[in-house]
């Protein structure tokens, strides 16, 4: 996967690696809840039933800060055993928030719908 290789190179050149926390968070529209609960988080929109936006393919983006909204679900992701890398593609949106990416599917047994 070219995108994965480019990200790995960027990580190595930066020389910055942080230990990934035990849990991270993924935000998704409420309409994706059943699909995510059944299939997990998928890197390709072609593999899902409810996700139709072609812009979501390629990677699963995670943060260490949960957010709550009536229209957005927050999924807590158990990171153990997953290939997760720090995301440096766009720089931090907030100095107190860290972003990560997985280029592999995240199975449903690593996910929990997180409610405040």
C-alpha cells in the first residue's frame, strides 16, 4: 500500500514515536452504528453496507480525545494487537489532542460504543 509506505517513511524521518494508549476514539455519524457494530471499522467503504462516502476509504483515524454529539457516535477502540501509527499528515488540530491512523480494518470485538 503506497499510502502506508509514505506514512511509515514520514514517521521514520520525524523520529517521533509515542506509545499508543490502551484506548483511542473514533467518531462516526450515528447512521453508521449498525454497520460498525456488525463489521467493525473498515478501511474501504466498499466493504460496508451503510457507509457510502468514498472519501472515507484508506485509513481509520483515531484520537485520544472523545467527543459527544447527538449526531456523532464515539467508539472506544481497544488498541492492543492493532497496527496503529501516529498520524502526521496534517499536523495537530489542537496541541492537547493526538491523532493516530490504522491502515487495517478494526474488528468489532475491539470496539465499544462510548456514551458520556
